[in-house]
């Protein structure tokens, strides 16, 4: 099988996506920590950065579609190469995250340190081995708030399971077929808003055939992250636009998507009656506003040209370490917030400073593991 040519601009997208993911998690303490929730500037900047970084996960999915569709390997070979590589690191690190509270108890540390590391656990910290073991036994079914970012691993495993079957259609489909698919997928992106705002007008709770006994409505089969897979595959070559055209169109798309995301989330955050579902509505990854922001970033960064051999080498190493960076970075969010949050830095600069520091430490740790363990590091760092 012919080896795929290395795509440097895709490394640039991956770097930005990693920084965005870390940035998203850096704002968690801004509105979850009781001490910060009462400071309006923190909640304002949480909304600004949280909206800005929404393309993070969709960008990863688009890159997966670009690189792996259509699948050229036999089913067993594909599963062994893709699923095994992430399954073992996922299990290992999920166990470590969930055993961390127990370890703090063994070391004689106050249980408040758990909340310092993982802000979602504040008020419910426990150092009991039984509680940690319970969370570990839940790993085959669901992530815990101590490893909040691991939700994406379940999604990624599902995508890998699905791709070889979906690939058969991708391989035979024409460009027009793929555009039609993306068009129907685009309609499905409006469903969260239709359910939230249109359905109540008519006094109904479900749309398009969904009911208490059926969660699979009309657009279900075109909905979800598989649309980003197709979009990444479809945009591999990119439209034949000049750099100036790409900048103008991408800027317009991103600005529109950002406006909807920011204003919607801010309105929900300002409403004391908003539920968690209300707060997350405009942050939904599979929504039209996030989709156009993601497409805008993808199209723009396709035009990036990197000529420095050193930069290309560094980007390639970041790509190699990317999975490990993602897995370990959540351990660092709490400690860096405790260090940078009370610092002299203005609040608007705290998230970028935290994100960069966390990225560098996580990258350094992952690269070190690869250097020490060699190829065996893939079973721990991915």
C-alpha cells in the first residue's frame, strides 16, 4: 500500500486544535470554581474563550476523515492499528485519573486537593478506595468528572468502528453525492435549536418521529460527527480560492458562527433559570454555528505554507505526541490555574498563558516517554 504523503498544513491544524482543547478546559475553573463564579470578568472571559475554541473537537474529526477515508485496509487490520493504539492508553490513563483521589489519601494530603486538580469534583471529593474503584469499574460504560476530557475517546472509538463500513460508500460516491450528504447533515445541525425553540411553540416534546419509544428520528441517520468526517474528506483539496478570497470568506463564516455561539451562551449564562442543557445548547459541537466556525478555520489553515525545516520537524513531533498531550493535559489544568489564576496577569491573558504552559509541559512529558520507552510508548501515550 502506498504511504500517504505527509501534509504539513494538517499538522498546523492539529496544533491549533490541541491548543483549543486545552484552552476550553482552562476556562472550566472560571465558572465552576465558587471563588471565581462571583467575579463577572471571569465569567465574561469564560464565554469569550469558550465560544472561540468550539471548533477544537470538530477539527480533530475532520482530520480523521481527511486522513482515513476511504479506508484501504482490511477490517481486522484497520481495527488493530487504530483501536488498539488508543484503547490501551485510554484504559491506563482513565484508571490513573480515577485512582488519583485514593493516592492523595495514601500520601496524607487533604481531600481538597482533588477539587484543586479537578474542579468538577469540588464539594464531592472522596479519598475512599471504594469510591475510586467504583469509578474504575465504570470505565467500560462512561467517563467520570475526574477525566472529563475522556468523553472524546468513546466517540473516537465509535468513529473507528464505523469508518470501514461507511468507507464503502465514500469510495463509490461522487462529489455531488457527498455534497448532498453534507446538505442533509447540515439540516440535522439545526435540530438542537428546533427542539429547544420550535417544538415548544406547538406544545410538543419531540420532532420528526422521535417519541418516548423511539430516539431515532428522520435525520438521525445523517446526524452527528460522521458529517465532520465527510466534510474533512470532501475538503481535502480545498476550493480553488485565492488567499484573499479564503481569508474574507473564512473570516465572515467564523464571525457569524462566533456571534451566534457567544451571544447564545452568554444569554443562557445570564439567566439564573438556565439548566445545564440550556448552557450547553449553543456550545453543541454538532450545530450550524460551530460547524461554520470549524469549516472556516480548516479552509484558512489549508493555505498555510511552512518552509522552515525546523518548524516542520517540530510540527511533526507534535503530531506524534498529540494523543499523549490530549490524554495527560487534564491533570495539569487545576495546578496551573492555582498558579496563574491568582497571579499579576490580567484575566484576559490567563487562559492563553495557562494553555501554552500546559501544552508545553504535556508535550515535554509525552516526548520524554517516547524517548525513554521508544515504540512501546504507544501503549501508554498513544
